[in-house]
C-alpha cells in the first residue's frame, strides 16, 4: 500500500500520471496537517503560520512488483519543493473483495 500526501494543486498531475501507467484504483481524501516546515501565509497583509495546512491523501494498493514504478510516477508528477509530497509504503496483510470473496492479488 502506498500513501501519498501531496499538495492540493498536484492532484490532477499525479492522477493523470497514474492513469497513464494503468493505475486506476485509488482513494483520495482531503486532509490537513503539517510537517517539519510549516507554510507561512498572508492574511490581510499580515504573515502568519497556520496550525494545519490542507493537503490531499492518495491511497493506492498495488502488487509489490509495481511499487517502485508507482513511486517513480508520483515523484515525476509533483514539484520538487518542500512540502509538495511525502510517500509512505506499507505492507498489506490481506485484500478481500466483499462481493465475490476473492482474496489477495485477485481482489485487486
């Protein structure tokens, strides 16, 4: 399982890049958070650092043989600036397709 936390404005590029390499199944959520560096914003002419910054969380479940290709595709479609993306790769115990009972790679 790959979890990508990306800047809101990068979603279209990341999604199109993933579709271009035949990765069509993903879950996308709007989240907030902050990392080591927090983005300063301007509000009515005054600079402030918000507690939490809006981001997009993209979750993908892919076969282990596809993980590196998916990571590469995401990296190619986000800007190389602080805070543009963070990727997490997690082992996945099991996948079950509820309607058929299929398990494992067949359930993807």
